[in-house]
C-alpha cells in the first residue's frame, strides 16, 4: 500500500514538474547586430526624430531630442548619448548629462527607449527586451551622426544597454559612463520572472497586472512611471539574463566608469545589486588604467545623477570630471 502511494506521489510530482517547465515563458530576445541608418544632415536628422516622437502621445518633456552644442548644429569631436533606465526618462540624468555636454563641448542626444514616456493607461505594456535594444542601437547611430566619437552616459537599465552596445560595437562606442548600472536586480527572487509561469507568478505576488509605488516627490511622476504593467518586469529580467554575463563583459575594451551608491551594508542601492556591479567591473576587458568604479556614499538613492532623487549630484559630477580628464584626456572647453 505504501509503495502504491509513493508511486502516485512521484507521478504527481513529475506531472507538476512537467507542467511547470512546459508553462508560458518570455520569447527569446532577438539582438540584431546591424545598426540602423539615420539621416546625417542636422535638419533632416531633427525632422526624423521629431516625426517618430510625434507619432506617439507622450508625456510632456519625455520626448527624445538633440541638444546641440551651438546654433550651427555642427558635428562635435565628441557626442554624448544618454540612455535612461527602466520606467524612467531623460530627466533621470538631469543635470549630469547636460552639464557634461556643455562643459566638454558635446552635442547631446537624449533618447526615449521602447514604450517609455507614453501618456497611456497601460504603461510599458508593449516594452520588450528586443525593443529596448533596437532603440539603444538607434540612439548610438544618432550619436555617430552628431559626433566624431560617442560617449555613452547611462543610468540603471540604460547601463545594461550601454554595456551591450560597447561589446557589440567596439569601434563605435568610445567610452561608457554608467550611473548605477543594472547588472542584476536587488531581489533574490527576480529570476522567477524570466522562468516558466513568470508573469503569472508576478500577478499573484502583486495581486493584479501592475506594479505600483507612491513617489516621494510629485515631480517624479512626470518623468517616471510609478505604476506599470508586470509584462515589463518580465521583459526586464529577460534582458538582464540574456545579456549580463562574463563573456560580454570580457569583450569590452573601451574606457568605463561605474558609479554607484554605497556607504555601508545598510546604506546602499536597494534597486540593483552593488555586488554585481563590482563583479562586472572586474570582468571588463578594459585595461585597469582605463576603468574606474567609484562609490557615491552620500547619494542616498539608486538614481544618483538626478536633482529629483540624488542627495549628492556634485560628487557624481566630480567623479565623472576626474575620469574623463585623467582617463580620456578631455578638457573643458573655453
């Protein structure tokens, strides 16, 4: 009798395991390596960006755009491409990206990544890992059109994309400046989102279709989503697990600066894993004298480069200035 119950139990467990592994899971991302073509003349390039942005209903000041170094719209020796993070917008890097561009005489492209910045009741519903990659590639193409050498400035998941761009296009990305790069989410259960039934499990955990939070500052809601679809959480983990690995890090040879919030074990980034950032930094193929990892202990936030969230933007800018002047040889324009 006991052996019969044991067989039945084993069969039931095996059936559950099979059902689990045959369950729905995210589609495998497609990372096409071909860079898209964009207009090379300034006016045509601006019209191209404007037409794409006007095809969507966007939240105010969330649109992608170029900030030219001068009124003549000339190509600059260096251009800056800003890649924002998950659920955010270009404001997430303000004032760091604009201060940098002005100080070093760079044209600046402020990107808007897949499904972000939309004025919609279903935020990020259509965001995919593939869509994020396609928009990051286009941002790099635009950076090449407005500057001889492209410097990526990123935040959070923008850093995920920036690292993959650097690995995929070693001749097109000159340097990468990451603020709180998202190498791994600071949640030991995050991997479940990219496993079978991940979306369904997330819906059970969050009791619905959305992840929600209450922003501390009402201004934040203008530039971030505080409520978004769980499908995007699944796609975010899909992006991380399909890109952030030692093999990719080893192929990166360009100068890289990694900035992150860490003071001690109790005061550090709660959104992404600092340990993963430091491990990635060690695994970069970049020569030791061309890479730096710098903690910003008084930032008090994941988003360390924004006036809306960070408690120490000046420390971020000092670290960036030191890096670009000592490692890249850039000097402020007069």
